[in-house]
């Protein structure tokens, strides 16, 4: 029996689940690791164990996750939940925390499907208690059934409107929606109307969300600029300008959102080459059409590869898994190409639609690049724009030098929250493209872990059942 898995998949969201279904059906020994207690990822979080009496209220796009999770549960891949991966070597070694211990396994091929995170939204006061991302508000809702009455939602993007619509459907009062989409984006995205037309159902869905918000009578402030949250010890109000007027609104909870970007910590710690996407204003791993990264055994699928959405993530998981089966010599090149065609078509049309979305909801500069000296950039180490400017003037010209000089990016999130802001700030100060500035270098462990976990160590190898199944298959 081999002590090495054919394929290890990190993340059990739509991309990871779909990859596992395809890869295990193709006869590969597959293990899937996810730090959460169950499969689903961000979009389908807890859909099979919702704390809500009627989870249907969160919409059909949420409920359809049950089908994928059922297929995933029934596939032959080994599944390990509450397994938090903190090291992946280019030799196929994976180390992760499980049950307060360190576990190790090895795999010939690795598929990283660690998903997305929300883009940092570094405005004055975004670090105050009472302020959180809109996605985190949705996590509270899906995971614990917790909501906040009379919150103010701020930002742009389909996910923001979807969460507001979910609040409306649940009957939770919303104080206001402050929309930062500039009027100019409606005009500039018009040239991508043909791309939008590839997915009329999604256009109708988007218009439906906006219509629901309008009908609910929630005050909506459009093309807002000059945002600043204020409060002593906790957030109590937000100031902004909209339609030529200045406003100050009071609330106890502010939910911010400026779209999602790939979760890069795993890709960076693995040393994968990254590239800057001007369309999505984010770093993403450099991949070929099969999701293969600059490290031959490692592929990336789903939102961690660049934002593709849940259906795109599932399609990409299938494509990447078929290529892994080809690399493992379990299918021919011709079979791979043939079987991947439907998923590639799905992905292509979703990517066309995304071009329209990316242009319409492109976050404005002042919502990505802090303007005021006392705005916190690194919330873990409480480093402000002024601290970073000083570090830059003292010689911190690149992200890693600046990190060394200021500790910005050295906290528990390992730069996840400030990495993009730092790259964009340096690009502005150096008057160079972001692509030339680069991103933080990361090293393992990429997650917080205790000394107890490091000292308790054991190995995980494939279950003999794979060997048996393969022997049975060969006998037939
Ligand atoms: C907060 C948030 C909420 C969202 N809500 C919606 C929504 O309601 N509707 C919608 O259409 N889109 C939503 N999205 C976008 C959505 O995430 C995706 O389009 C879709 O879920 C992407 O699928 P994926 O498989 O690429 O990643 P994900 O679904 O994010 O799955 C990634 C998985 O990787 C696991 N993981 C990450 N790091 C590790 C590690 N080190 N060790 C082990 N496991 C790890 C995570 O636990 C997670 O389960 C949301 C995004 C965010 C950030």
C-alpha cells in the first residue's frame, strides 16, 4: 500500500467538492481537508445544518448547495474536517492542525481551493468595534442565525446587495444602504453589455435584488464618497457625501463590503508566482488553462485562482481534477480534453459575465487606498497610513522591506488584510504599476498554531480501501 495520496485537496467549497467528485470517480486516492466543521465553503456554509428554521429564506442559490454536498458526501474521497492546513511543501508534504495535534500527509498532486476573502476597505474608523465586513455579517447569519437590527450597509458589489436582500427576507430592519458605486461605472460598464447578455438569468437576478431593496423602502444613498466612521471606543456614526449633500447617520453596526479577492496566503506560502489583475484589482496566482501553477504538482481552482463565483468554482474544480487524472496517467489527454469541454464552456460564459460585473462594481480608489494619515492599514499591528509613510521614507520601498520596518503584515492574519492595500500604496508612492511592486513573501506556518500542536505529531496515509478498489478494478 502506498503511504502517499494521489491527490490532496485543500478546501471543501464548490471548487474542492467538485474536484473531489471528479478525481475520486477517476480512480485516484483523494483526501479533502477543510478547517470548517462541514463541507460547503463560503456560499453553502451550513446549508445542511442551518440554525435557521427555514434556510430557504436565504435563496435558491444557497439551497442548491445541498445537491453538491450530497454528491460530495457520497464520493469515495476521504474527508477530514476541522483540519487547518498551515504548511504545504512543493514536495507534496502537507502539515495541518487536527484535534490539537499536527498531522502530516503526502500527496503526488495538490489542488488548492481555499476560496476568497473580502477586499479590505480601509476608511477612517473601519477598525472600531461595531464595524465588520458584510460577509462576516452573513457568516454570523449562516453559522449561528445571528442578525443585527438597524445596521448600515456600506460599499458596492452583488454580494452586498444579496446580504441586504437576505436581511429583508428575514424581516430584519436595515437602517440604510450607502452605495459607493460611482455613476461613471454605469457608463463605463455599458460596453460590456454583450458579456452580460451571456447570462440573462443572472442579470434578472441582480435586478431582482436591487428591486427588492428599493421596494423595502430602505434609504439608499448613491455614489457616496468621503466615508468616515466615528465613535469613542466603538463606532456610532458614519459621515459621507452623496448627491452633493453631506450626511451623518447614526447606528451601532456598520457592515462594509468592496467585493471579494482571492485568499492568497496558501499560494504565497507555497511560493506560487502571482500576477496582478487590472480587471479585478487583485493579485492572483499565475495559472495555465488547467489551473496548473508555477509549481508543477500544485493547481489552484475556484475563487482562490481569481474570482469566478460559485458555479465557476465548481466548473473549475472539475477541469483541474481532470487534468490531475491525466497527470497521474489515469486518463488519456484526449479523454481529459473531451470530458473537460462542458465545464470549460460553463467557465468561459461565466467569465464573460464577470467582465461586466467587475467593471460595474469596480471599487473606487478612496475605498481601497487610504487617504487620511490616521487611517489604520494593518489592524493586527495597528499600523496607520502615517506609520507606513514613515517606513517608506526610511527605505521601506517594497512590501517586505516595509513589513520589516513597520511590522505591518506581521500579525495573526499574516498580511491577509493589509497585503493589497500595501501593494497599492507603494505603487502610488513609487509611481509605478502595482504589478512591479509585488506582494508580501509569506512563510509557513501560515496559520496560528500552538507549541502543543507542534509537538504532538502523527501521519495520515491513504485507507487500504483505495488499494482494494483499484485491485478490484484491475481484476475486472
Ligand atoms: C464571506 C464571504 C461570503 C460569501 N457569500 C457568498 C454568497 O452568499 N453567495 C455567493 O454567490 N457567493 C458568496 N461568496 C463568494 C463565494 O465564496 C464563492 O464564489 C464560492 O464560495 C467560491 O468557492 P470556492 O470553492 O472557490 O471557495 P470557498 O467556498 O470559499 O471554499 C474554500 C474552503 O477552503 C477552506 N480553507 C481555506 N483555507 C484553509 C486552510 N488553510 N486549511 C483548510 N481549509 C481551508 C475554507 O474553510 C472553505 O471551506 C462569499 C465570499 C465570502 C468571502
